[in-house]
C-alpha cells in the first residue's frame, strides 16, 4: 500500500439508485482528489449482513475511512463532494507538477 494511502469501505444495500449514486460519487472523489493512493471495498449488506452487523451499520449507503486513523463515517449518497472530504477528514493529494 502507498504511504499515506486511504482505505475506504462503502456499505450499500443492493443495486438501488442511491447505492449506484454512492458508488459513482465515491469513485469520482477518489479519482479526482486521492489519485492512486486509495483502496475501495464495496460491501452489499444484503449479501454480507454479518459484516455490516460487525461494523454496526444502521443505514446505507455508509462510507467508512478505515485508514489512516482516525476511523470516520459518512452516511448518504456521497453526492456532496465537499461534505464527504470534510466528513472523512480526507486531504486531497496535490499533483507532483502543481505550482505553489
């Protein structure tokens, strides 16, 4: 794993519109803000209810930032990019060629 990489786990419930919106939004946020320094695991609580119970998931979609600490959660469709970044305390990575 890349140093400073993010490990994100998204809990969804089936292939609902809200689940699909959350998956798309998360992939877009990661691609635009975290570049290649992330891992996403998508867990369908219908298929893996025990894992959702172990994580105490009470609503979906729920996104959990597992690494780096501290663990953070955001609930909802993740369509508000700024809210997701703030809620998970994600710090967008700067391109190597960015001007300062």
